[in-house]
C-alpha cells in the first residue's frame, strides 16, 4: 500500500463559528457535531478566532481510492504506529484516509511504516 506525505504543516483546532473558516482554501477538514466545530487545516490557514488550537502536525494519506468494503486498512497503519508509541489523529474522506502525527514523530512514523512494508512516497 502506498502512503503519500503531505508537504505542509497542519493544525487541529476548535472553532466557535463555521463562518470563521475560509472555504476557498485548498486543504481542510471540518467536523461539526452538537458539541463542537473542529477544523484540520494548513497551519498558515488557521482562522484567527479559534477557541483552541494544536499546531505541530504533519500528515500523509493512503494513495489509493479505498472501497468501503475494505476492512482493517486504518487499523493496520495505526497498529504499526501504536506499537512504536506514535499517536495519530485520523480523518477519513469519501475516497481515502488521512493520518496525522506530531511533527517530531513524523520521520520515525514514515520509517516504521516503510519497515512494515508500506511504500512511502
């Protein structure tokens, strides 16, 4: 399985209002529930009016369109990282999964995944 590194720094944040998100930006994930509005975006695109923010994330995506019938893709990756004491923040889209790790763990995460048989692009 191929994993493609994202070439930018990411921020995970909580917002008070969806209107604070610039929907013209080319990379972001929005999660809205009855309890919160969460945003993952490029660090330089983080809205000023965040309630909380956590900078210092790097990410990669599974470089394949994943069929909904596939089982264990994310759990396989997260298991390799967990065995190496690397925490993750995962986001899924219709097509694939994105996995974020703290920047200080990113190179090590790529190495252990490569050692486990994943192809890192």
